[in-house]
């Protein structure tokens, strides 16, 4: 009985130590965009990251936001420099499963993207690991979606050419009458 009791305690302690040592922190949160007239912006981050982490931020494109933009993730800083190394920074179209944007590993990671489908759902994923940090570290970032520049319709070009033609005709007629 005493031997079984010691085995249970030993197994429990070993399991807890294993979980504490190898646990990766994960956060899933929705992003809220702010309309800044020329763009729609959202800020994300995690102020209390320990060890390895994999955080996901979900969103849909706000009405009128456009289909292109950029994103950046930056490690927090401590007395000895950056607190975390960002190993992966991606934007995925959850509806289609396609990775729309991906940044390079480092203490700062960024990328631009275009061609987002406003009807789809998206996930911004930040993964990383601590760099010799005592306690917890942090990272922050932002994503910006800008309106796509409109492309003029063919009838717009036709109207411009017709207007220029009328101006040319009028100028030529005045020149011959003088």
C-alpha cells in the first residue's frame, strides 16, 4: 500500500514537471478593426508570454476595408534586448486554407498581402520562443487593410477620349476661323 502511494505521488510529480517544462502557450482571440478613413487597422499582442507560444487572431474583413494591406509583429524588449524570437508569422484564409502572407523569422517580422476575399474568414498566427528571459516577455503587432485603388471602367476612358476629341476639334476650328 505504501509502495503504491509513493508510485502515484512520483508519477504525479513527474507528469506535472513534464507539463510545466514543455508547455507551449497558446492564445486565440478575435481582432477588432478601427476605421481610420484611409485604412482599417487592428492591434494585437501578448504581454505575458513564457517559453514557446502559438497565438492566433481571427477576423473577417470590415465593410469597405479593401483587399490589400500589411502586417507586422515585433518582439518585446528587456534589459538585454529582445525577449522573443518570432519563428512564424502567417496570414491564412481559413475559408480556402490558403496562406495569404508570411513573414521571415526574427525579432521583427512583416509582410504585405493582396487579393483578400471580403466574404472569407482569416487567421493571423504568431509563433515564437523566449530568448533567455526570466519571467515572461511580450510581443505586439498590427495589421492594416487598405482600400484597393479603383480601376477605371472602359466607358470612363471612352468619355475622356471623346472630351479630348471635342477640345481638339474646337481648338482646330477656332484656329481656321482666325
